[in-house]
């Protein structure tokens, strides 16, 4: 961030929340909007730039007619919001959820712009969604919905335009249907039009575990910067789904003591560390939940109690708004690494900063998924296939560099890591906008 194009900088002053009126429990999108405003103040970004970035480039609403298995028709509302492509094609997931709405999708699209910028991959931000309870649809109905949504969105999608990916309640199979529909409509294979596909149809190895691996990488990087020994570091992970499971396994292999994990049924805790192989064996064999796991020394806790455990590192990797102004004072971990999107509210963030807790923000910590999506896109465009070692090595390089960049920015301005991540992301987006629109005489 040494070379700045048309961006003046100044000292940031106090970090978010300290001496500020932002004390309410604003969630994911609201907190991000507030952080962008604060980052603009740190960088001295003109208000017209902030206004330009506060609205998306394009919003598309479609109505998808689907013939149901009973022969009747239903019409589903779908959205795609393209926020900013200053740094590259739009990139972002598609979620299927009955409460999806344009305002939510709009906010999440902007978040993707900042997430891609903070890890410095050449994408802009987008998000999509369909108002549907996917659990109520048969496999055939889900396929027909996906193909119909794809055809209506296809004029706005493309390998150099907008590249969707999985999100809430969508998966590899749905991405394969999107690719197949687009390829059939265009009359040629277009694997790079979507990422998160099965490996058999152009997906990449390492994508499934990428987000959790990215969380583990930034955790290890922070331990190194803080001078903490992995073998002496105690860890709790809220959420033992795809992100939490992989983060826990990789960090345990690195020597950390994973003392607690949880799922929707509750948490299991054992001082000194859990036997994760035994836990996973139980989950496979029983098809059950952590609440039914039994082993010597195991204590069963609620998810709320897990958040308050006396550990060194806490990874909230479940859902939004888990740490709020009401329970932040009970958190005893010295470092929080946000594996989920928006697990910490604005009010909680203020409390944690005042208590000296290090918080590695979600737009950095869980960006491993979009990084490996970028790798998949590159492989598709080049007609290459990378091995898992190459994918993981490059992921570590990018995530470690992003962690270092955010820490450097925090040190440069005397700010916390969340604000630093937004400062870094905003700087990169503004620099791209200004470079692209610089007058001819400035280029001489």
C-alpha cells in the first residue's frame, strides 16, 4: 500500500467502537457498511467514491416458472446483484432460501467485493439467490428450477463477466446443472462460467476443504506473529460442518489442542484435547450428532457455553450473530478467528476490542473458498488440472500474504484487524477505479 493513486491517507485514531456511538448489535451487512465508511475516513477517500461503491452496478430480478412433480406450475423469484467489477469479473455464490430478498443479496454482493480485494484475487463482488425452501423440492424439481434460473440469468453470466458458485443450500450438483445448461444454450463447453463444480466436470481438488484450510492458515500465521507455540495453544470450534471440521483437523495436525467442537445438538469438551478421529468415527457410524458422543473425560455443553470456554483461540464457524454485546464479555479466548460469515456483531466487536481480544475478521479468515474458486476458474480457462499439493501450496501463499498485508495495514494506521481489512480492500478497489478512469494526460 505504499503507492497510492489519488488517495490521501491520515491516521485512523481510535478503533471501531472505542469512543464511538456504534454499540447496537448490527449484523453482517450493517457492520460491513459501517466499516467501509470508517475505512474511507482512514484513507481520506472522497465521498463521491463512497457513494458510488454504496450501490451495485446491476440488479437483476427474474421469475422462474417450474412444473412441479404433481403437474402444476409454481413461479419462484430469483435475484442476481453485481456490485463492482473494477478488479475483475463479478464473483459470488447463489443461495436457495425461503427468506432470500434483494436487500440481503445486495449487501452480500458488496461483501464479496471486499473479500476478493482483501485477498487480492482479480474478481469483483456479486451474489444471487432464489426464494425457495429447497428441502420441499424433489431432485427433479430442484434441477428444473436451477436450469430455468440459469437460462434467465445467462445474459448476465459468463467466464469474463460473472461467475457464480455454491452458497447456502446449493452444492456441487447444482453448479454442474448450471454449467450444463449454459453449455447447451451456448453450443459449446463453458466450464469456467461457474466454480464449485464436481471434479469430474471441471471442478478442482481442494475446493471442499478450502474455506476451513484458509481459516487454519490465517490462525497459524497469527500464532506465529504473536509468538504463541501451537503445542501450548488451546482451541474451541463452534460448528463442526465443512468449515469448522477442516479447520479443526488441520490445526490439530499442526499441534494445537482442539478442546471443544459443536454442532446444532450442542458441544463436546475435553480439557487437554479431543480425539477427533474417534469423534468422526462416532459421527460416521451413528449417523448422529455430537450430543450422542460418549468418551472418557467428555463434557457436554451448549453452544453458548462453548463460546465462554477458557481457551486461547475461538473459531466461530457456525452461523451469524453468535457473539453479541450480551455475551462478548463472557468470551475468555484471547483470539477469535471468524470462520463463519458475521459471527460477531458490531456491539460485540466493540466489547472485544476494549478487552484486548484479537479478532481476525471473516472477510479475511474465511476467504479460502473464493481463493480456490479462483484457482478452479484459472484451470478451466487454461485447460489445466492442478494436483492437490499445488492447490494447497498456492492457497497458503495467498492467505498468508493477505494476513501479513492486513497486519501491516493495522500497524501502519494503528487500527484493529477488521478495520485494517476494509482499509486494505477499499484502497485496492479505489485504486483500480482511478487507474481505469485516469485522464490521458495522467498516463503520459
